[in-house]
């Protein structure tokens, strides 16, 4: 294929010390990476916002189910893309092979500034906020919080810079404990004597969901599901990626969708829709656990959130730098980032670059401004990547060794339309945020032109 021949040619031009090593991870470690990357803090906080804006429990559950179906369908398309182009870099590689280097560069630039950089910073800040609830200390100046955030980020960075063995072990440990803790929360909530199942069908008295509020709620849900594509970023580090990537993406995403729906059933059976919509709105998991088991259970939920967020930080620290390594490998950014450690095969410089950017955002607090419009921008590039399946299929030979999505071309077409609908709705509802997002993406153009001219010389 085009992508494979291109990468093989580039690999032959690179010194052996810079080529990826042969270390690989299995399906379980890859699945842990995917599950941790998807499950951050969103599922524990966003249902309260939906309760306030929609006021209908069944509609909320329906939207989480629709979001799950969309995510599973997207994972199927990404599974075929990864099977056809099993090279590190994920979306960047898929867009490079279909729409060229400019679109691919802007996707990678967005990943650095928003998709991974700002997301890592926000997650690290959230980790410290919940950690200080588990072990409450006085933090008037905010230095404890910043210290915990930076400490988590740099510890994870050092572990992943040490190689796949240590990084994979860390990811398996955090994800396993996190899933077990969430499972305990779900089972405890479903079996609690104080759960009120009639609340699932009780609407708020002033519930008047509008098409706009439903669309915004679906944007929030979709954002919570984002991350099913993370395995594609480390494709060359997975055993037999052609065969394994689709299984990890689809199976892991379906597993997360089941967790999300069950957690929402627990929330909506613990408190009425009106109670969930009351201030404080964001800590919905803590409010629900307090209603089921008393106020002391809040620390347990906070500890789960710490684990969940730490796992997401670890996953993004592992996956994100592979994008910048692939960009440097193609020569559209500094070749300094194309270096891999000769002993571990890990792109340590790319990892360090992302961590430094995230650290700067943590110290400055500007990650909040970046995250405000990140959902729409990421949905736009997701739509582009999903559409890449059409030109790849059109020019490819019939090869049964690739995973092929069912219901082609209807399924990918519906997913692309759905993603673009989310983008357009967000643009109409929040035009200023859309403008800021567009400016952030276009800010990468001067860098692209600079490196392209330098590469030409």
C-alpha cells in the first residue's frame, strides 16, 4: 500500500539508531491504554450538567447510549484505518496518506496544543484537586495543587521514558485498579437498598429540552467518549497491529460504553433529576455516593477519580509523543524530535517536549482557555479522519488480511455526517469559541511553511 511503501522508504533512509526497536506490547496492555485514555474525569462530572439542561433521566441515558454507539462505530472505522496503516502516529498518518502533509500537520499541531497538551495539563490539575480531597491539606496559595500536578506529570514522564516495559506495567496497574474500583462503585450502587428505581422515569417539572440543548449535551457525551483511537498512535509497538488494533479499539470502546451507561444508571437511581441539577452540579459521582452510603463515601469516589485521571495522564504521555515523532520522521518539524533512545526505542525527546508544554500550561493556567473550544476542533479532525476510509478503500487492492468494517459505506458516511453535525451545531451555538478554535489551528500554518521551506532547502 501507499502508506506502507512510504514508511518503508523513509525507514531505510534513517540511521538504525533512530529506527523503532522491536519491543512490543500485547492486547491487554493496549486495551488498558485505551480504557484509561477514554475514562478520565468526564463521566464522573458531566451528568449533572445534562440533568440541569435536559431534566429527563431517560433522555440522558439515551444520549449516553447514542454516544456509545457512535464511539463503537468510530472505533470500527479507526480499526480498519489502523489495520491498513499500522504505523505509529495514528490520525496524523491516516490524514497524511489521504489529504496530504498540510492537513496532517495541522492535525498534529492540534494534538500538541489541545488534544494532548492542554488535556494533559487539565487532567493533572484535576488530579491534584481530587487528591486534596482524599488527603485534605491547607493550600491557600495553590502550591500544593501545582506541586501534585507537576509531580504526577513528571513521574509518569520518567517512567514512560524508561521504555515500554516500565510504561506498560504502570498502565496495566493503574487501569486494573481503576476498573476494579469503578466496578465496586457500580455493583454497590445497583445493589444499594437506598436506590430508587422509579427516579429513572421521573422527569423534572420544568424539563423543556430544546434541540440546541440536546445537541450540546451530545457534544459533551461525545467528548467523554473520545480516545478510542489512542491505540493507533502506538501501532508499531503492538504485536501484530493489523490484526490486534481493530480488536483493541472495538472491544475496549464497547467495554467503556457499558461502564458509562451503568454509572449513569447508578447516578439517576441515587438522586432525583432535580437533585442532580442543584448546586454543586459538577461532583455528580460524589453526590450520588453520599446519597447511597453517606457523606464519608465522598473520599472513596475522590480516590477513584484520582486513579482514573492518573491513568489518563499516563496514557496521553505514552501516546501523544508518537505523533510528534512521526511528524519529525517525515521532516515537517524539527528532526531533533525524530530521535528514539537506542536502548529502549522510546521517543524520549518528543515525550519531554509534550511534558514541558503541559507543565507550562499548568503553571500559567491557560489550559482552560484551550479546552473551552477543544471539543469542536477535535470533532472536526475526527470527521476528516473518519472520511479517510473512502479514498483508502477506493485506491486499495482487495486484501483479506485487513479488517474491513461492516455496512460500508453507510456506517462511515453516517459517522462523518454525525461528527460534522456536532461541529456545525457547536459553531452555531458558540461562534466565538469556534473562532478561537479556528485561530488556534491556523496558528500552525506559519510553522508548517517554515519547516517546509527549510526541508526544501
